[in-house]
C-alpha cells in the first residue's frame, strides 16, 4: 500500500510526509523503509504508546508535535477524516501545514455508506458523497488535483462489489502556510 501511495503521489525521497491519524505507525515505517521522510501523529495515546519501535521517534501524540516539521510536502489522511466531527474537522484541516493532502475516505449518502461494512463502524461521524468532500475542501482553500474511486494496491478487496465505496482525493493547498503548533 505504501508503494502504491508513493507511486500515485510521486513522492520523492527528500519530500516530507505526515500520516495524519497514524495509529501505531505502520505506514510511517513502510514509507521510511522506502526512504521517504515520514512522520505520524494520532490522537490515541494508546496507539502512540504502542507504536512500532522502529518509528516511535517519528510518531507523536496530538498536542505533542514539537518534533514535527512545521510544513509538509504531503499529508496522508487514510480512513481518518470520517471519524472527526464536522465542526472539529474545520479546526483540524485548518492546522494542516501541507502543500498537498491525500485523503482516502469511505463514501455514502448520509446516513448510509456505499459499502455496507462501513455502516458497522460506530466511530464514523461523517457519511458524505465525493461532491460533499470536494466542496468541503474547496471552501477551505484546497484545490482538487485528482479524484478516483480506484488506486491499485489500496482497498483492492472493495472494487468488485463496491467500486465507488471509497474516494481517493488529492488536493493542492492554494495558500500553503506553516502549521501552527497546537497546544
């Protein structure tokens, strides 16, 4: 999956990447094995405390990001944005200091997701269509650079039965600025 992301985005070895919602840091580790400058952060103290030991120095608990670069070339938000309350999402997106944002998001028409399994996750807060997400980001200074329902190597098991279950969004920041350190 990490190689599919690197290939799709064209991430070069000297470019910085933040895994937004990194959990235990597995994507951070894979990207670092691919010689990318990857960091991660998450709101789960449990996840960060149990991070893969090979990348624990590169993964941070939300609010303790002082070791992170202030601005990233790429931010990856895979299967995380739908877990944030819409009101809080404004704040989180507003604090993303990145040139580009790659988001993988389960899609639906509230309250029903297109892939039935996504309806079973009680932690999901936002169930919306691709047009809703595109407008959400556009209204916050992000320009859609690419959208697709399929990237080989990411969520392949969904394509046959639910070809439009997930959106793969690549946004370019129209006004990149340095991220504020959240206290």
